[in-house]
């Protein structure tokens, strides 16, 4: 599948007086650089040509990713371009004692071949009343729609482009949060968060309120975001899994807003100010931040106003990977009820654990759902990913295949 070739030109011209006077005026440099195709895929051969329209007869030096490549020729052929590679050329010439150094940079972005879009049909049963939606994965930036061989529409998937709730742009929903009647959805692949208004339907547009398409390590970027939560002020907290940090975006943010790191962000590790692939986050009414520190098999608690330098406290687990009641086999989800009890989706142990308020790494949890091996029976779970508790104490667990409710006061036998 072809992808658009994104090109950025930057022309820098320096004129330096030589040791001899110029007998004739040097013409103004007029140079350029072209690629053999505007549509290329990763690994496709591309021919780059440097153009000199004013007869300088310069020498050429080509560069790829900062390294010199190619011979002294106006043409450079590359058969192994990959995503985010950069290619440029430096032309050097002399003219009547004047040294002219003209550099033309062609920055090439080649995206990997994306998966084919998945089309879905919804609406009425009569011709003309149905809607077709496209679920597009990878790093696609544009959808072109065709009917009977004729292009009938284009949809940009840029950073601030609204998308449809079901069909248009969500590539991998990995988390959600309901605040009032507004639904926030974490798109794991795109690295951003959408906000859908109350009563959203298939055609409803949703702005991006956090993150930038494609992800990254910047303050306004996310890489493989998973769970999210909001505090009473409307600040958005995101488990930024690949960056091993929790990011807080202020209320009213958009794709250009910088976040603050409120936990982790010191590379992955086991120290008190480090996280290892955090996958879920919960903020209580007092502003304390609880993090499901997945690969450290623990729940970390950070105080209000914390930063990347703040040490967290282990309030559950943290005793290695195992089946004991003070251990976890991947901490996949975390939730606090109104009494301050801590509920953990213990994925690999196929159970929901509850720890009392003010627990520590030495505290034994209580199984309140599952814990009877991997399975589909109503007292079993199949690698639970998330947990929520309602005001009546009912425990809702999301496993790989279903959402199951355990009543208040339940045990492993329930």
C-alpha cells in the first residue's frame, strides 16, 4: 500500500570572499533536489537528483542520516529507505575567487506499509441509507474514498482532525474514562486521547485532548498510552507505558499542550521514583496517584503535586512475580473504593485482589474475584485487565473475553 512522501526543503547559502578579486559577477545560485517518486513505500528504490540550473558544475556530496554516501554525482539511488530516514546533498563550487557552498536538505519520511483498512457497514437496510466506516491502523495520515472508480472524498487524519466515534480514526482503543456524560478514549496506536461528547453516535466528531499522532517522548507526546483517569479539577492522568511515566495534562488541553510528569519518567527500573511499563492509573479524591506498575508487580502511590523526582510508596505487591497474597503476576489495573480499599487486577494470577487502606508491600490481599485458575466459569477469570467498584461494593472485572460482576463481599468461591 502506498504512502505519501513527506518532504521538507531547507536551503542554506554562504558566500565567502576569496583571496583574489572576482573578475566577473557570479550568478545567483539556483539549485534544487527531486525524488523519482512522490509515493514510495519503505524499502522501495528511490532516485534522488540534485539540480543546478545556473551552470556552476559543482561537486556533490550526498548524506544519509548524517553519514556520507554516494559518489561525486548529481544522482543518488537508495534502495533501503526506512521510516524517518533523512537524505541531503552538499554542492560545492568556485566562481572567480568566490567560494559558494550550497546545501539542500531533503528530509524523507517513509512510513512502513500499513495494514489494510477494515471496512464496516451500518445504518438502514435500503441502498443509500447505509454508512461505511474505515478502521485504519498504523501511521496512516489520510483516507481517500472511491465509488465506482471515482474519488468521492478525502479524510485527513492529522493531529487535530475530528474522527467518527466508530468508523473513522480510532485505531486501537486501549482505555476509556467517563466524566459526566463525556467519554474519553485512549488510542494506543496513535498516542493520543479523544473526547466524545454526551450522546455521541457513529458520525460524532471528537477532538484530541492529549497527545500527538505517532507518539514520542516529548512533553506533549505519549508512547503506547494505556489507562487514564481524571481528578476533580478535570486534569487528565495517562499511563504512558513505553515512556515509563505518568503524564498529567491540564484541564482544557489539546494536542499541542505539554504535560507534566507526575510519576516515573526516569527510565524503567525498580527504584521508588521509577516505573516499569505502567499500565493503569487512579487518582483519589485527595489527589493521591495510584499506579499499576505492571512489570514491577506492584501498586505505587505518589502524593499530590509529585514530579518525576518524587519517590512513590509501594502499597500493594512489590515482592516479585508470584501467586502469594502479597504478590502479583502483572499488575494490570487499579481502583479505589470510597473507603480507600485498593483493588488490583492481578492478570497472570487470574484474580482480583483487595488491599485495605494504608496497606504496604507486606500487606496480604484478599481475593474478591476469580483466583481459581484460568477459565470461563463464573468463579474464574481469563487474565483480567481492569477493575471497577460501584457505590454498593459490587466488583466489575474486565478479562480477555467479557465483563463479569462479583457481588459485594465476594471471595474466591463466589
